[in-house]
């Protein structure tokens, strides 16, 4: 897995705008949603194109025709077995997903984020792109990014994800630094 993390990190830093030395400041939801108005997990809509190789392909398919799926528990979908369903789509291959909701940060501060995905992903939190990996590949890291969370609370999350063929994964890790990354618990996600 170290090779995948190193390779994906190198790819990540070749993408303009994502390689930053300073923390990228996230914007909290304004207004903050009332906790009792939210449901656990993330909302998702699916499209099933005849082929999908890029985030742009996934967006195109989603714009033509999409169907709502069962909410995602969070971003904790470990690399599955070839033939298993991708996320909650009910299909194994050629899946595009539009994912939305909130992530809750319990404390302000600086966090390091990283995402594992198979295949492609573009994800924004608090109005900033925090993960991008736009190619067909095995489950691998998108590349770490340091973010500044100015206050505790809910931050909007929006993602476009696709899985072409083979296995699928979609996971998010966070922590205080590169050495302390843990899987983000499902309890941090709402819609």
C-alpha cells in the first residue's frame, strides 16, 4: 500500500491548484443546518453509463439520467471483491455517483485529509477541492491535503465518483498529520 500512496501522491501534486504548502481554508455551512433536520450518511444519485473513464464522463452520465440510491453510510467502502456492488448502487461496474451532504468537524484546527478510491474521484469540502484522482486505477490514495477548519460544525461535501470495472473502493482518512491518519467514522457524515 505504501507504493500506491507514494504514486498517487505524486499524481495528486501534478494537478494544478491542489498542491499547496499552506492549509486550504474550508468554509462552514452558512447557515449551519439544525442537527435534528439531518439524517446520517450521505445522499447519492447514480448513473450507469455504457463506459466511464473520467470524472467528466461520470458528470455527463449523471446529467443525462440519474436515480437516487440508498444513502451511503459514510466514506468507508473498503476495496471490495470483483463482482460486488459498488457503494449502494446495486451494480458492480460502470457506475457514476453524485454524492452530497455534510461532514461534521467536532473541533477547529488543521487536519490532513486523504482519500482512497477506485476508480475516479473529485471531492470538495467547504467549497474547496480536497481530492482529485481522474483515471482508471486500482484502489489507491488521491494524495494528502492539509485543510484549516476555522470552527466546529458542518461543512458541505460534494463528490463525483466513478467505478469502471473490477473492484471498487471509496474511503476518507483524516488526522492531525500524515502519520496519524484514521478512517473517518460514518458518524461524521450527514445529509
